[in-house]
């Protein structure tokens, strides 16, 4: 994977939502090599109509299935930027939200680094929690981003790799 950053312009998306008519609740989607900012994602979903905002922050942990992780690398298919936006649009069609945002890293990460940030804002906390969970779960399942873990024992493992059609 080359050392580049993909960001998606989602301003043309107009899924049903509680956002202002004619606007998309999808405010930010990006796949980046640079460190992610929780504040950036939180600011992206700030909305005076939101009574609840939920944020998920995924970080690189030191243990996976009983093996000590040393480092990991995320690889993103070129379609990942489009797919992260599509998943957000789908979530907005299912859950009434005022705003959604998601950013994901690619490239080399160290233990403790932020790998993904997802946020959802809605009129009520129930919808914010529901949309945030749905977005991160579907992002992990549907967006073509894979991680290669390097373990302290010298072994490696690819996680989430599937065929991309």
C-alpha cells in the first residue's frame, strides 16, 4: 500500500435523517496514515439538534488471542474510502441521526495508537449509541481494511483479510 491518505467527500449523500433537509448527516469519513484525532471526529458531529453523542475509539492493544503484539500494519484497499462512506450512509438510513463521522488509520501503528474513531450524534442517547455501534460493527465487517500483526515471538498474522470483488 502506498503512503497516501484517502478522504471521502460525502456532501452529495442525502440519506433520510433528522439532519436539516437536503443535507447529509455524514460529516467526515477518512482513511489516513497520519495519527487520528478524537477531537476532530467529535467536532465533526457537533450539532445543536443532538441531545446525545456517542464516540468509539479503537486502539492497538498488546495482546491478541493470547499472543503478545509488537506492532501492526493496516492495509486499505483503494475502495476503502468509498466503502466507509457507504456504510455511514446505510447506518443513517436505518437510525435517525443528526451526524455521523468515521476515520481509520492505515500504515504502521504502535501499541496504544488510535486505529479508528467513530462518532454518532442523535436527538436522543439511544439512537446515538445504536448508530455508533452499528457503524463500527459494519465498518469492521464491510470496509476492506486489513491488519497484519507482528508478535513478540516473531510470528505474524493477517486479520480481516477477505477477497475484494
